[in-house]
């Protein structure tokens, strides 16, 4: 149940596209109302407002999710849920950040109450971000540190423009890095037998380019 203070904050705070760059606390942002049709994150105490993902970005995310979903079906019990940016959020009070990853794989059910407070303690084991032109610094720099601090076990940065996937695997004191490009396969010890061929990403990019030519 929301406290009276949080209910009041939620009524009073309204965020829209003109609030991009506005300074705000995580406490206020978490329970704010938003103008529909945009993607909102809190980046180190500042609101980031983005347009809904473009067609290329959507195709790449969908293609990766299809591969993960197929694995989930053939390996019951390994993945509990695969959630997208509008279905989950990662709260990081230490950074005054709220993130909405393109894909997040949760291996277990949340513990405790299943209300909005679950996002404070339910952490995905595996997170994927697909880089867009405006998100590169956030994906490569800010989220790299934040997801490490949060306890994410693996973080994949899919960059169609650079034709690579940067696989970040949790080590003792920092991420271990591996790059996969055309002809390679993305794998993880977290999911035995899982394989994401880079060709899946390349095919999604090619489809987006072919369809765009017809507009």
C-alpha cells in the first residue's frame, strides 16, 4: 500500500516530453504520472525522455526476444520471465536512476508482496540493451556501472551500427568483456545451451532497411 506521502507525490508530479533534462529525485520520479507515447528514465537524477523506439530498434529487440522465448520454452524452469522496457524497471537509489532495459531476464519469481514495491528488490540476472544514436553514452557508460552496482550478472550491449555485441560478464571486481560480431554466436553460462547467432541481429537490421526503402 502506498503511504500518504507517496500518494500525494504521485498526484502532484506529471512528466512529459518537455521535462527532458529536468532534475528530479528518484522518490518523486518513481511515482510520477507520465504523458503517454514516450519512454522515460531517470539518469543520475535527471529525466531522460525518448521517442518510442524506431522500427529498426524494435525489430532487433523482437528478434532477440524470440530467441530467448524459444529457449525458455525448450528449457522449462531456466527463465521465469522475459520482460521489455515497458514491463519492468530497475531502481538504483545510490545513483538516483530508474532504468527500463530493452530486455530483462528474471530467473526466479519475486519474493514478498507483488505490488509496485517489488521493483526495489527484484533484480534480473540478465539484461540486454540495444544501442540507438542517442543512447550510446547511457548504454556503454552509465548503465554499465549502474547494472554492476545493482548486482546484474550479465549485461549485453547490442550495437547494430558497430556490428557487434559487447558481452559483459560479472567478475570479482569488474565486468569481463567479450565482443561478438558477424559470424559469431553470443552465449552465456547462465543459460546452458543458449545461443544467439549474430546473424539474427544482422537479419533484423536488413529487414528494417529493406522495409524502409518502401516508405
